[in-house]
């Protein structure tokens, strides 16, 4: 039953990605978006890629903080390689073992660390990232509120952080000490990704309404769990925002596509480490027999 549900959910995600891409390119011909892509400034795009790669470097560091809190002392290089392999699984293998599940499986098999504790670390890592995104969405949304109501955002952010700290303390007591430290990592990660979005938009045109691009990107990041690797839903959200906020929808969709392609490119590095890791894991298991 569990396997059947996973298959159904995977089919749903892939189907939604295809359907949303169809809607996007029905509204905006792909040739027009491709024309925008061809005008991109290579220097800005290269900088965007570097910033995104840096965000993933710090994402791996944040996950390492959670492992360390459980006294699972994983070497930094091994943690980074495992993180890239997880990215590869998440992006390129729909319906297969997820990147997070792969990390738990490998570390349990290799070091005999507890599955429940590893799963808790991976989940807490994800939730820390989500918390930072929700806080940033609230802060960026302040520009859409009348002046008399802007103070509500500060109240909302403070309440969000307070409730999140209570929840972490209750459900993840092992991580309460590193709550704010890992949250700072999460803000750094999102800041680097927003800087990457800034560079992508700048590569196509003079930057206008960049704060709305940031807000739309963060919203699309939250919604990306509904589609396969965020493909389709990110482009659809950017397109809808372009129409609603009255800026060039071609640039908006092109920005989303470039970010997806950058994610795919960085994730591809996981193939090399996956091949090496499979051999090392096999030898490690044989040595333990």
C-alpha cells in the first residue's frame, strides 16, 4: 500500500510538472522565452551559478550541524559529497529513493547510526530551511501592506520564530541548542539564492521590482514540493506573477527556467560521487561481515 501511494504521488508530481509547463508555453511560446535566454549576460549567469553552488555548500554545512548535535561526527567532505548525491536523487530520479532517504540509508549502513535519529536530523534540517523562507516571505510582503499595518509583519515574524522555537524544543529536543545557529545558516542559504535570482534577472535587463522577484521565487520554492523537482510549478508561478504584477513575463519565465537548469547542473555532480560512494559502501559492508 505504501509503495502504491508513493507511485501515485510520483505520477501526480510528474503529471503536474508536464501540465503546468504546457500551460506556461501555451501562454508564452517557447521560442520567445528562448529568445530571452539567448540575450543573457554570461558573466551575470556565471555569477548566479556560483552563488547557487555556494548556497548548496552551506546547505550541506547546516545538515552537518544537525548530525553533529547527535554526536554523528561525519567528515565535512563526506557530508558534502553525500549532500550532492542526495540532490542528484531528488532531481533526476522520480519515484526512486529520495535524496533524504538515501542519506539516512547510507549513514545507517556505513556507521550503524540510528535510523530514527538520522531521519529526525534530516527533517529538522528541512524545517529550518522552510522557517527561513516563511520569515523572508513575511518580510518581503511588507511592501504590499498599507503603512498603518506594516507593524503587523514584525509581530507576525516574532510570533513565527517563537512558535517555531517551541515546536523544535518539543519535537526535536536534541536540536534546541543549535536552533538559532542553523536558522542563521538557513537565512544565509536563502540570501545566496536570492542573490542568484538577482544576477539572473540582471543578465536579461535592468532590474526593476526585484523585491517582487524575490517574493515570487520564495513562494515558488515552498510550492515546488508539489511538482517533480519544482519543474513546471516554478515557471507557472513566475508567469502568473508577471501578469499580475505587470512585468515582462518572458523574463520572468526565463528566470525560473535558468534557476531550474542551474539546479540540474549542480545536481549532476552527484553522479560521480554516487558511483564512488557505491563502491566504498560495498567494501565497507563486506569488511564488517
